[in-house]
C-alpha cells in the first residue's frame, strides 16, 4: 500500500494523471462511440457500435478500463472465433479496440494500450461465394416485371457495386453503343445519402451491356415515363 501511495504521489508531482478504477469498459466505449461518430464513415461507426454492443460489452463490459489485461483481450478474440466469427471480423474488432484504447491512453484514462501486446488471429481467406448460372436465372425469373427488375439485371450482368447502380442516370447509358459509363456512386454521409465521384480512376469505367440489360433498362424507362404522365405535376414533388 505504501509503495502504491508513493508511486501515486510521484506521478502527481510529474503531472501524470492518477487513474482510478471507477470507469468500466462499457462506460468508456459507450462514450467513445459518441466521440468518434463524426470522425469516421457512418458504415464504420455502425460497425464499431455492433462490435461494442454485441461482442465486447457482454464479455468485458463490467471490468474496470484501467485494469484490462492483454490476456483478457486475447481470450475475447479466442471466444469470438469459437462462436463462429471470421478471422477478418476479429481483426476488425482488434483494430477498433486498439483505436479506442489509444484514445483512452491519450486522455490519460489508462497507462498502456494492452492491444499492443495481443496478437489477433491469422486471417484465413475464403473464396467469394457467387450465384451459379441456374441460381441467377431463377432470381431473374422471380423479379421479372418488378419495378426494379433492371437493378437486378445490371447487378448480375455487370458486377457493379450497389452505390454505383443507384447513382446511374439516363445520360450514363449509351444505347447505340450498348455500354454505360460509371461516373458516380451513392455514399452515406452522416444521416444522409449523397452522390459522390468514385474514389479511384479504376472505378470510373465504361461497361458493356448485354441485350437483356438493355431490354430491362428500356422497360424501366418506359415505366418511368408512364408514371410521369399519370402523376403530372405531382411527379416533381415526389
């Protein structure tokens, strides 16, 4: 006890903050999530929230932040893998936890970042699962005639990303050349969705269109024109 008191007094004289055991990991991470909400992408922030609420708090939430040990973090990773999480997901948890503890260290809530002493699992790469020809045909048969049939046809025939599909405009379609130009992507920013330019040169590309895709786009265009006529002036306010 005397040794601890001496260390505490020495730290105080040197300007090192005195760390107490009052704040739990749950309390800290809940507050930290609010702090980083506008520092990262909305999708990243939601993923952080899921990691904290579903995986970290149930396992470590009641523990004191200042008393967290490398072994406890290592056990968290092992149990997460045993529950069926992929090595990639556990890597993401590790990176998030490392970032949050770096902030805690900077704020003087802890004296060390214990994740620096923990090794996340080696990543295992799995082949991407894609639809077979039969499955693709079955899907297209189900959506035939649906309002957004063209979206499914383009997704299957071009491999475009979701954001790229939803950012398409009619001016991007070259009907005679049977191609389309990827110029933008719908992205989430805070609580809103915006249309932004692609981040890389590769993303700005021209893609060939199959006759099935052209037919689906043409039907979609005709449907839109019919709706414009039906709604009249109300179309502009939709």
